[in-house]
């Protein structure tokens, strides 16, 4: 019957790895490789085959991965995978494995992610080997130090400010950083202190600071002060030092006197320079206010000496030395000879009472209480008693702690007096509080048991005296001391009954009763000297004790102070009865009743089982907060419910016990029937459901509207971002070009026209050789001298002008011509001209008001000689202002517009451009073009260095020649340059080949009667080619085929695009498309004229809705905004660089104000409009639209269109009317809609400032006018001008002669007039 059981001697399955299995030393266990388990060899399949079963440690499979990590941006890239598992193929003969790699496009967090590469058996399907593999991402590092200190192969490109795994992507070889010591970084410096509101540079030490490259912005210091950011330009001295430029800083509030500020150095806008200690921000910049929390001299001088704060006695404040412009003796500083603060002051004394015996430590607080302990060591008295200062309690300037000496019996109270260093009046202080010595107190009670324990109350005055109090009775110290209160013994839970005890208790202060074996107490109330009442304490019963039994304690006791004899009393007759017990109101704890129904509380032991049954307990039952009348029996309480309805808590109280059997619900009588209640509930539910449905529908509709609005807002933000980016890039490029253009232009370098040419172009636009510049025959001049005498007669001149203006055939052009001729004649007598002009303007104002016209229409249009004379008057007198002040921003604006327009394609035929402020001159389609840089040989000298010029491959040959001329002769006035039409463009190719490029030649393409002008793209001129301007010539290659287009036709284009009329004509003419009369072909460049009826749909190339290109108006406007602002600010400012406001402006504005006062016009809008019509709209608008009146320049049609938009904005800025803009408003109005309110404020401020300036006397004005006349005395031929004026006398002789003779009452004047008219002077 014996049974033999077999047990394995090994436990191989407990080992989870090959190392644990073979390292255990168990001879029966080995590692089954492909099954990845520890087992006996016979249990491993095919264990006899090589490498299937490992019995030694060296046979364990180990994986080595090369490379052990890879960048996520390294090729090849795969799709994102949550886990990188790789199945490997085993090649036993080589011992190597190849794996297809899945690269990660992004990492969850951090700069690396570890995955497991697993080796899995195809036979068993089990993983038998694994190792870790790391994917890392260098691009998450945004600083050089974190990049190069990464454990992975990360490199820092300091000029691109990026971290990369491939150093070849860095812009420059020297821009690659691999070591931390090569990173751009700030070095540790001492604490930098910067006072607020003080302009001061901040110099920082650094190393390896990069030099910004072309197109990159410079350095800035970024200070974050109280949550706000302040950027300050910084200057890089070299690679190891950078300085934040002069600036002032501030922070709010006076609660902080030293504010640490985070300082960051950035370059190129957002490239941060590393801070090697981010936990301790370096450099440590501290902004400080000397006056913050340093209201007194002492607090000021005890401040950190590095702050350099001092006390300015004259101003009574803590400040810096440079802010205290008082005499040397009024300045106090800690390191100076005068470093003692006067006027010490005591503000507080603690305590204010103490015993006469002394020893009390008195704390004295105040201001200017010395800066060193020796200053107050022996100069403190309290109520006339010496008080010894303690070193430990001394706070310089703020607090003194001293120990009182013994006072005499006669001393009762007094002030605290101190001296700081010396006892002179200015260094002495007396407190406003008195220090009192305490008197003997009263005791209550005055007697108690000898055993002690009595609480004694000490009453009196100044009992809070002293810093430490000890009370003794005889020589015994009190057991416990409480100041300011009387001790009370804690109370205990109430007992079921109250018991009266009789005995000697009158001398006991707080008697209490205590049952045996219980820690609880009950306070007793002393009724008389022989009687007190106590509540019986509760018994401490165990959980298994029968509480229904009567208890008679063997011991009982009383705590009467410290009387030991009454603590335990034996054999008392005191009996404890069982506690009353109540039952709950059912399982739910709620009793439902109707009003008036009594409440029944069931229980037991409700009446104590006392012999005779005449003992009852006092029960109180509360329903809610109201008591009810109670009837008691042995097993229940009957409570008459009060007049209540609703749910209330029931509470039963007896003795010291409280018990709640539950809640009672008293239901009111319902006036509604059950069906009515159900109907109301159903209707209410339906109403609630309907309201919820409406709210859900409204919420869904609102959400859809919000989504639509957000989508539109996002589209608008993207559009605005693209426009802003284009503006920013274009502005930066334009600023560079403008700087290059004007770098050689100082005040004399701007091509200003001379005075004569300037005035001739304004007075007689479009006329090159005016008669006023030529001499007359001598016989004619004699006849004009009599007429000159008449012109110099004010009465005659006024009558002459009025007579001419009264003629119907006297046109607007005649009025302007006569006004210009008169001002030319009177150039040498500007005092007289000004007097005549004022009279004509006064007459014009009278006439305007008499005709009931609106006052604002005055001077609006040039309808009279007076208005044109006013324009010419300003032209004469503002020439100096133009040259010294306004000319520079006007020329910069012209150059900026020209440069910006030429950065994009400009159609040579229509004048439209990619960059424009004018909607009419905007190319509304996409033009593909590329910028080329050509090396140009100067036409003046072939040996001079080649000039690089930026050209567009879509430019016509004439446009290329004009850009080359602009580059080569950039500092040469336009009139002194060669003309593009007189030059040929020669393309010099390799091996000495040369080709003449022209707008039209035999290679010109013609399609469907449209001939396209040749461009650089047409000739396939590559970037970097060499070209030269040579004199005009004709070659066989470039000669136009006469059979197709005649040479005459070939030259028409040149005439077409050239300035028609003089270069100084009033407007630049836009070339017109005219078909060749011989061949009938039409010319085009970039866009075909869409107004031609034979144009087919889509001929203007691939385009979207044309209005989408209107955003280019915004881009151009943003690029040119600074130049427009500079011009407007210069014109509308009374303070100019080195030049005062021209007297003519103040003089004429005051004259208009006098006329307004004379006619009772007090409307500020009317006065504002008169001044705007007088100067800005009459003079400045003309200069802005026609800068060729001031400068020797050439203005093309696109520049003219852009200047017209700026001039219109200028006019709108001077208007007082509100412009209501809508979607149909002109684009030029919408373009500057946001800027015009600011410009209007400038205009109003300008007029206001001029009005506040002191008036100019007639004497000063006449002296100024005489000086101007003298400076330009011989600019014009006066006789020629008189001859031109006299021609109008001949033209209107029948009307003019009688009228003039009629008004000439002076016989001498009549005689001169008759002689002049009879001389018969005619226009030569």
C-alpha cells in the first residue's frame, strides 16, 4: 500500500532571463533561446541543434545596435508610429541583422524617446531578445547651451538660431557651434543698479556674440518689469561686450524700493543670447527708488551705499545727488562729512507704564534715531530716569530698546527724551506719550482656604506695566498667572438631576461636584454662605453594564479650591436612576400628521421608579423651534403640536440629555383636487420641455454662428498676416535702398532747383522759355516805363484787376496768368505786393459774404486773381523753408515711391504697376517675374568699375536703360543725365560677342495684331550678365524689317513713352495705346488694354477675382507709411530743425483771423477751413503732387498716381467735415481712413500753436519782405512781364480804358494813363 511520489529537484521557471537562469548555478536548468524560457534541456525543442539551448553565460543572445540613436529629421522619414517594433532577419553566418527603420516625425515630449527593438522568432512567434533604441529631436532646443549640451549629436547654427543634427545646414562655417564654451552667452557680472527715471546705459559682458548678417536686425535688451516688456536698442561693441543704449526705466508704486528685473538680450527680433544660470537670472538688474519706503533721513542714509541715495534737506526727501540742486550743506550722505540726520522723532513707546523699581525693557520707535549704537548709547531718559540702551534691540534709525533704572518715590510720570550723538536742539527728540509708574493694586477675594487653589483677581491701574510680571503670596509664587482675564474651570456634561447641597461654601470661589471613577465635573452655584446647588455628574458605565438598574455610588466628592477633605465622601444617599429611552418614528424617521393631531413619543423609564411614584422629570419637547405642552406617562409622552405646517425636527430634552426621534411632517389641507394637481404638473413639465428645446436650438444656432464668425476671422487674420509680412519685408528692403540712395545726399546733395526755375515752374507751368526771361527792344521798354509807374499805383492796380475780372471773356487761365505776371513784376517790391494782396483778399471775403455763399467756400477754387496771387506769394516766401526743412521729407517720399514701384513690374504701355497706392494704376493679375543683378559699364568711362543694378526680367529695354541711368548717375540731377532714348543697351556675352537690345526689332513677337515689347526675358538675359550703355546705333540684327514695321513705326514707341512737353510740365502723361497706322498692330507689354473691344475673354492671363489684388494697396501703403508721416509731421509742425516758422504763414493766418473777427465769424470750423484753403490746399498740395516743381527729377505716371493719393489724403486731413466711408467709397479714401483722424489732430494742433505765437508787427514783416525782395532782385525781366500785362490792356482796350480813366481822379495819374495808352505799346 506504499505510494512513491516524484518531485522535481529544480525550479527553472522562476528565472525570467538568460542571465538569471544561468547565473543561478542550478545544473539542471538552461536557457531555451527561441522559446525565451528557462527549462531542462530535454524539455527544449531541438535543443541539440547549435544555438538553440544555452548552458553557459557566453551563449546568451545579446543585441548591439548601430547606430544606437537617430534624429527624427534624418532621412528616410516614415509615418508616425506609437511604437517602434522592428522585425529582424537573422543571418547566422555573419552574426549581423538588418532592420527596416521607422523614423518618428515628432516626439511626444522632450528631446528624445526610447523604444524597444525586439528580436522575434518566426518559428515560435516569441520575442527572445530586445534592446533600447533612441529617437532624438534637436529642433526642440531653442538655446545654444541646451543644444550642444544634449547627449546626442546636436549642433547649433548661431546665425539661424536653430538646433540641428546636420551641421551642413548652418549658413556659415563659422556659425556652427558644438562646444558650450563657443555658444553666444552672457557672463556673470556684479549686481547692476539702475535708478528709475534716470537715463543710463547698461553694459553687459558676454562672449561669442554673433555679428548680424545682411537683412538681420541688431541687438535689443528686453526688460520685463512688473509683467510688461520694455525693449531698448543695444549696441554690440565686439563679440564680448554689448551695451543697452541710454534709456530710462520705471515701475509703479512706492511699496518696493528695490525691484529685481529680468533682463534678456536678443538680436534679430527674437534670437535670445543664452543665460548660463537660469535659476539665478543674470545679469541681476535692480531698479530702485531712493524715496520708496524711505520717508525719513535715517531710513535714507541706512540704505545700501551702492544705491548712492542721500537726503536732500531742502526738498525733504530721499533722492539722488543730481536731483538735489541745493547747496552742498543741504545734502546728506552716509559716506560724506555731513552724515548726521537732524530732527529725530519718537512715534511709539512700548510699554507706557512700569514699576518704580526699574528693570522694565522699554521699546522706543521713531525716525532718525541714529545710524550707529554709539550715537544713542548714553543719551536716553524715560520719565526723567536713565534708561540703558541694549545693543541687541537697536535697529539703526528706527528703534531703541533700553532697560529702566530705579525711579524715586516723587516721580510719577514723564516724557521719553533722547539725544542723537550730541545734545543740541536739532538732534534732540521728546515723545508725545507719557510714561507712568504703577501704584499698589487691590486684591479680590482677600481670603481663601489655606490649602490654596483660590483664583485671586488683582485690580488697579497700569497693570500692563513692565515687560515681565511675577506674582507672589508671601514668599510663595502663584501657581498660574493670566494677565487681563480671570481663569475659569471648564464645564462638564449635565447630569439628569439637579441636587442641592448644604455646607460651608462661602469661601470657595469655584466649587464643583465629581462622581467616582469619572473625569467629568459639574460646576456648582453658591446660593449663600451655607448652601449651593450642583448638577449631578454623569456616571461612567461600561458597554456591558445594565443601564436599567438603580445605582447607588459608594463615593462622591467636591472640588472646593484645593480642599482635600471633601474630594471623596463615603456612604452618601445619592441614587442614580436609569436614563429615559425614546423610540424612533418608524424606519423612515418621519411621522406624518394633520394639523391639530397630537405627537406621541414612545419609550421607557420616562418616570423614575421611586417609591411612592411622586417624582417626575422636567421634559421639554421642541417641534422645530417651538415648544409644545407635554403629558408624561411611564411609556410615552403626549405632545400637543403647535400651529405649524411642513417638515420639522422633533427634539426631547430632559436633564442634561437631548434625543430626536425623527421628523414630523404636518401636511396642510390642500385646496386642489388630485386631478387638478396632476394636470398642473403635466402642463408644467411640458412647458419646461418646450423651454429646454428652444434653448438647445438657440444654443446650436449660436454655436454655428460663432463657428462661422471664427472661420471668417481666421481668414481675415491670415490675410492680414500676409499683408503685414509683405509690408514688413518691403519696408526693410526699401529702407536699405533709400539709405543707399540718400547716403551721399546732404543738404546740398538733394537736387533742388534754383529760385528762378522753381518759381517759373509754379507760376507758369508747362512753359519752358517764358517771355519774362527774355529782354525787350529798347523802344518798347521806354513805352512801358509809364505803364510801370501806373502799376506801382495801388488805386490803379486794384482798378485794373477789378476791371479785367469783370470782363466775361476774361477766362480762368487769363486770371492765373495775370496774377503770375503781376507777382513777377512786383517781385522786387514785396511790401507793396503784400499790401495789394491783402486788399484783394479783403474784397474777396466781402464779396463772398455778400453773395450769401457758404463761408467755407472762400479760397476753395482759383476763380480770382487774388487767389492765384496768394499761391504765388507763398511760392516766393516759402522757398527757403522748402530747402531747409520740408524739401528733405518730400524728396524722401518721392524716392521711396519710385524705389517701391520699381521693385515690381510696371507696364510700360498702360503705366500700371504691381506696387501702387492708386487702384487705377494697379496690375490686377499675377505677373511672373524674377530679379536679376546686371553688371553695368558706365557710358562715361569704360575703365570705371562695373556697377551692379537690380533689374526685373520682365522690364522693357527702355525701362532697363532708365534703371541703369538711375544707378550710375544717382547723385546727378535729371537734366544733366544722358537720355535713355539717346543710348543703346549692349549685352556683352562671352568670347567677345555683343548684342544691341531694343524694345522693337526683327525678333519682336506679334500675335493677333498685338505686338509685345521686348524684355530681358525675351532675349533670355541671365542673372549676372554684363551690359553697357552706348551711343545710339543701328545694326543689321536689330534693324526693324521694313516689310513688316517701318523704322518710323519702330521709333514711335520711344516718342510714346517719353515725356511730352517740357520735363517740367504740370503732369506726367500716361502713354496711350495707339495702333500703328501702317500695319494696324497694337503695342502691349505686361497686360493688354482691356478696354479694346476685340480682346477675348481671359487675355489678361490667369487671374482670380481682380479685387483680391487690392491687398497690394495695403502692402504698399504700409511700406510707405513712415515717409508719409515724416512729410506730414514736418509740414504740420511749428518747431523745425534750425529754422523758425516762416513769418508769411503766421502773418497770413493772423490776417484771416482779423477778417473773421471783422465780419463776426466765430465758427472755428470756418476759420479752420479758411486757413486750410489758404496754405495747405493752395500751396502744399501743389508741391506734393508736383515735386518736379522743387527738384530736378523726372516723374513717371505711376509715381504721379501715388503722389495724387498722398495729396488727396493731405486734403482730407485738413478738412473739418466727417467722412462717412462705406464699401462703395473710393479705395484711396479707405486706404488712409484710420490715419486721417491722427493727421487731423496734427492740423488742429498746428493751427492752435500758430495762433498762440506772438503777432508779427507790420514793421517786422516789411523788413522781412524787403530782405526777400533784395535777395531775388534780378531774377525776372520786369519789362517783359509788363509787356505781357499790357497785352491785356490792348485786348480789352474798349472796356478797360474808359473804366480806368473813370477811376483815376488824380490828374497826374490820368495823364500818365493817357500817355501809356496812347504810346501803343504792343507785345513784341
